[in-house]
C-alpha cells in the first residue's frame, strides 16, 4: 500500500512536466537562432550582410520594438577572407586562415574578432553613432583599450588589445589588434534595464574577467569566450541542453567576475539552477549586480533575465579556480534522490499513522 501511495504521489508530481510537452515536439529552441544564406544573416535579435569574397561585414544591427536599428555600417579585417560560415543556435561563426569572427544573437549584439596575429581592423559606425569617450584599463587585462559609442539615445563599446585611431568626426575606428569586441546596450532590443547599464560599466572599468557564450543545438553545442584578464583562461568541456561545464584556470589574485550568456532553450531556469564549483554548491544571490561590486567570501552567482536569453553573473573569490557546472533543476531530481525518497516515505508514514489513529478513534 505504501509503495502504491508513493507511486501515485510521484505520478501526480510528474504531470505538469508531461503537460508542458503535450504537443509531442519535445524541447523547442525558443532562444536566438541565426539563419544565413546568400550573404545575409538574420537572427531573432541581430541582422547582418557578409561579402563572402572580401570578408567585409556590413549593415550589422539589432531588431528593436521600433524596427531594425543599424549599429555598424561596416567591419573589415585586413587579410581575412571567410572560408566558411556556420550557425549554431545563437552564434554565427566565420572562420578564415588567419582567425575567426563570432556574432552573438543576444540583446547586446556582440561581435567578437580574434585573430592569430595582429591585423588592421576598420570599423565604420552606422547612423548617428560616434565615439564619445576613450578609456584604458590597467595592464592586467587582455582587452584594455575601450571606446564608448553613442548616438544620443543608445550606447555601445568597442574594446581591443591595441590602441585605436579615431577619425576626426568620430565615425570611423581603426586598430591593429588580435582581439576585439563590439557590444551595445541591450535596451536596443528590450526595455531599459539598469542592471545591464551597470554590467556595461563594469566591463569598461575592468571589473569583469571573462565573458562566455554557451548555446546548445540538439546534441551539439557552440561557445565563444572573451577574456578581459590575461591571468585567467577558460576551457569549455560540455554544452548540452540542461547542462554546461567549463574549467576556469590560471591565477585569481583579486577575485573574478564572469558573465555567462545562454538562452532558455539551453538552460531552463524556471525551476532554478544547480551551480557548483569543484563539486561544492555556489550561493545564489537575488540581485546579480551585487557581484560586480562586492567581494564575497563564497563562490556566488545570480541570473539576469533577458527574455528568451539570460545572463548569469558569477563571482569567484580570491584564489578560487576550477570546474564550474551549471544544470537546470529537475523538480523530481531532489525528490527521487535517496534523501528525498526518505523524506517522502517519512511524510507518507506520518499520514498513514495519523489515518490509523483516526480510524482507531472510531
């Protein structure tokens, strides 16, 4: 009888999960997904054109509630001709003999250029965007040279491992670099979020050590890593639906903030996440931006919801490095663990004893 009651209880708890998949389609990719054909790429959030002969990227922008918003008129890299372009979920990757360009279909519209050797990179801004400020982070970072962009309404940034030359009117930028990143404030695609403004500020001020973008597509996965700190490195080991795993190595003398971009098709946080470092559970912080400014004693994380995308802010205390595992929580996993089953059986036992006591009264 007890086993029967337990099975009925577990079945009842399983019904909502089954109902969510009642269309028989399985898990659907509701996050960013880029389609590319005949020189044009279109994602849920970004769009771009590519000259497959010259390698020039043009008319790059974000979809907004007001329509398409052009951000870059063009981006060209000396000697870079893409030998292939692949799309995987929210990433589009262009590979050539001398390097790679990765486009992120996320609310910031990130473009990441990393070349084997320094190449001259030229960027012409679109619309009314101009360079409004220059910043330089200390020598402890990979990408230490920063430009702030604005068109009077929206803001963006270009970061590089080499100094920039800016045209007199502030609309064209050149540098000889190996590593370069462009990103914009996400309110271009979503409602303004003060958290994202603080994240952008933290990147420009050198408080972020690394950004990782991790997306699954079926049984495969794709990733991109942008490093701002030469003392730390990342090795991505697993990218699959419901589970991410990567190793942070190197030296962490001051504590490190990591930004992990993913989508809900890859990592559904509806029931929460289980985040561990070297097997030990990380602490969940309700307000993720705290991790940008406070040095915690315990490895901690928080999640910023960006619609179908999500940004996880992770803080690693001083001298903490190792394997980080992020998993979607199955509502039944804890229940069906040995301790969970013991609790369920104990609870049922109490109910049964209570029922016997009631029957004895009669």
